[in-house]
């Protein structure tokens, strides 16, 4: 179904036909359609959804659309949505809503729903505790497989997942896990303690969400248990949450690497003023820092005046250095993000980048020397100045490109900040200093 078809059905007041069509669709597809509808139609269409679908569709909507809809519904309708949402999705919504709206929604919610949401809201943002869900299947070790399956049938309808069940002791400490597949294939009279897996990998409530995503990726889990400081099970994080985490963290890193203050809303939802606020600060800083490049050029005006041809190769050398540095920093930032390298690997990484810079720099310099001699008919001395600068700048750019992100990580900053714009500004200044020093000494200008 397309947006135009929905609008036509509403204009013709064929609400039953629209409701039937929507009830046959996937919840995620309905959410995509709602997002594309004009604001005045979003609530009208949402109200047509069957009650058992409304909460699932609502969870797929962007935050701004959720806020628009939830504030337009009656108290009873809004409460029904909150009561039927997974607790982690409901907590995410509450974090973005005005305090007055949150208070009203929580006061009308079921006691257990209110308890779960408040429990999640107390954790620090972007921690495992803030993204976990408390809807999971827990079992006792001394019950039989038949009893466990019966418990899953009775309570599983309201749980995030039933593929993995968690075995707890009398103090709710996690002592094992058992897969639904194992339960189905085991004898009904076997005890859970005899079929459960005792070697359980879990995460702490305070662990950063990016580290949680790394754990799930490493062990190929569909979900991971979250425990508190006393090893008591307090929630689980499922792979669908991890996909959102990975997307969020990747978006944040990409924006930082482009010297943009990270935005927590889609680009289409940002107005011009928002974009200005996100960009102008870094642009101002980079503009001021670029004055060092101008000062270097100004201090060598005599050299440029004596050999005007040197000016023509400044952009080439600065671009080569910037590109080499960006390549190096991008790979190092990604490796740091994936925990492939640590600060203790600093010397090994720097040496690898030096050797890489030597080979790449020599290749570029040799190719450029041939071009300068054959096509530009440049003198050997000037060609050597340009090519030796290119060789050395490539090496320096590789070293700076790998060293700065690792240093930033060591000092507690996000390595992504030391990406292209900031790095390029530093390397540009270094490239000019090397270039003019070679020119002065080899061309005997001053």
C-alpha cells in the first residue's frame, strides 16, 4: 500500500477497508507509511490500527513521530500503548518526552509497567542498563523440562524473546541458560540443572552499549543477559537492539570524523538553524587554525617571489599529505573502535605506518618526478624539491594520522575527533614547512 492509496481511502471515508488493509501488513511497513503521511493524517490512521498491532507499530516509529502521536491520543489510548510496549522501547520514549507528559503517562500505566520503565530510566544513557529489556523468561534449576515448557507457554506471549531462557537461583543470580531448542529435544522428566549451559557470558549494567554490541558480535548471540554488581539478572539485550546501537554509534563516529557535532535525529528532521549549530563551531575552529598555514606562506614570500613556479605545486603537496593522513587515521580509528589495537601497540603501529609511508611516498614521488620532467619540462632541481617534499610529507602524514587518534584515545577523547578536518589542517602546515625548507636549501633562494 502507498501513501496516495491511504489518502484516497480516507477522503472517501472507507475506514473499514483501510483498517483491513493495514491489518494484513507488517508492523515495520506500517510505521514507514505513517512516517511519510502528513501530520494531520498520522493520528487518524494510527487510531484505525487493531489494538494488538498498535503498540508494535508504535515501537518502529521515529521518536518525533511517536511524540506527535502519543500527545494527540486520549489518556486511555496512550496508556494502552505504553502498557503494551516492550519496557526498553517505552523507556526510550519517556526519555524524549516532556516531564509533564511522562508524569501523566506513568501515572496511568499499570504498576508493573511503571516499575519496569522507572527501573530502566535510572541507568546512565548509552549504558547496557539503559538499553536492556526486563521481559525475559526465567527458570529455576530444580524444575523439570515439562514444567519449563509450560511456563514458557503461560508467560512467553509478553516476553521479548523465548529462544533463550535464563536459570536463576533463589537470590535471582544467573547460574545458567537453556535454549528453547534444548528444552524441546530433552526428555520431559529431565531437570533444568541437567540440561542448562553453566558457562554463561553476561554484561554489566554499566557497560557501554558499544561494548555490548561487540560482545554479541564476537559470540554470535541473539541476546545477552545483563547482570548487576551482585550477578543478579536484571534484563537482557537482544540483537535487534544491537543493530540500532551499531547504527547509532557509526553515525556518531562519521559525524565526528567530518567535524560535525553529532545529532540524535535524522537529517530530514533538522532545520537550517540546527545544521548551523552543529557545524559552525568546528568550522570556526578550523578556520582559525588554518591561519597558521597562511603565516607559513607569508614568511616565505621571498622564496615564492624568486620561484613563482613553486606556488603551483602547493595544492598538490597539501592534498597528498591530507589524503595520506586521512587514510591512516581512518584505519586506526576503526581499529581502535573494534578493539583490534590498544595504546600499548603504539610503537608497532607507528613503525608499520612509517614503512607504508616510505613505500607509498616513493611510488608517488617517482611517478610525479617523471610527470614533472616529461610533461611540465621542469628543471631537475625544482622537480627534486617537489618530489622529495611529497616523499617526506607522505611519511609524516601517515605517522601523524595514526599517532593522533591513539593519543586521543589514551587521553580519554573520542579518536574520531582526530579525523579528516583537524588532521588535514595539521598536515597542511607541516607540508608547507617541509616544502619551503627544501626550496630554501636546494634552490639557494635566501
